[in-house]
C-alpha cells in the first residue's frame, strides 16, 4: 500500500513538473531566449518518460523511443531555419510513423474501413493548404507530403475509434490526443508557411503548450490501455 501511495505521489509531482516546465518553455519562446530553450525542451520529454516509467505496468520500450524522437525533433526546431527544418522534419516523420504503429498495435485494429473513411477529409484539408503555399523548399516538400499523410492517418484513427467506442475512457483520451495533434499541426503549418514573415508572437508558444497537452493525452491513453489489458 505504501508503495502504491508513493508511486501516486511521485506521479502527481511529475505531472506538475511536466506542465510547469512546458509553461516555462513557452515563456522562453515568447521572449525568444534560445539558451534556456535548449535546457527546457529536453526536460519536457525527460519528465514525460519518467512519468511513464513511474506509472506504467508494462514499460514498453516503443513509448520511450517515440519520446526520444520527439526530443530530437524539438531540438532541431529551436532555431527556425531551413537548415534545421529539414532534419527536424525527417526526425518528426520517424516519430509519427512510430506513433501510428504503436497506436494500431495497442488498438489491435482489424477493420481498416472506418479509419480510411475518416482519414480522407483530413487529406483534402492538408493537401489543399500545401497546394496554395509558395514558401516551401523543394527539399522539404516531399517530407511535408508524408507528414500530411501521417497526421491525416492519426486523425482518421482517433476520430473513427471515438465514433465506434465513445463510451470508453480510452477512446476519449485518444480522441483528445488526435484533436490536439491536428490543432498543433495546423498552427505550426500556418505559422511556418503562411505567416513566417509576420512571425506572430503567440503562435510558437501556443504550439508548445499544445505539444505538452498532446503528449500528456497520448501518455494517459497508453496508460489506460495498458491497465485495461493488465486486468
């Protein structure tokens, strides 16, 4: 009993630490203070891994690999330049592939028709945005095509799963993860390729707060599925 209480207390502290660091990270971005961003960005991912390690009954290595690629991607994106953007997009591409694989593995999905139907509207949306953008280099263009496909698949998985299993707590956390992922991707896409010259001060901090919320929802979904399967 004492061990359970200690684990619960540790998880509460880590959750507070996770969101506190995320808010500090967004504040540093707001004031464009890059040196501290290099410190805070890895901390968010490290705390998320510690939180999973503390609360997970499975401790699946795939979760840690997913978060490590998230950490690498976030470090590349600190400096908003074309040189850093391309390797960051490649790392993020691998990260997205792993997330899709892990979600499908945990869902044990057998019927792909609802997923395919739910994916189509998001494909239209993101490819329309891509088609009307003039600020994308040829090197990044192919990567963004794949990113559009992957985020559309994530949206399709989460929305179709919620429609079919809306009464399950696990489906709700996955739906929140999908919804926040779409919002974050949309904001980053608009900021980088449509409003890059204006550089609106609120966009990148907002994207960082959304990023923290996205992966907390993903963590909560993974934990709820693991505990359900462990019963």
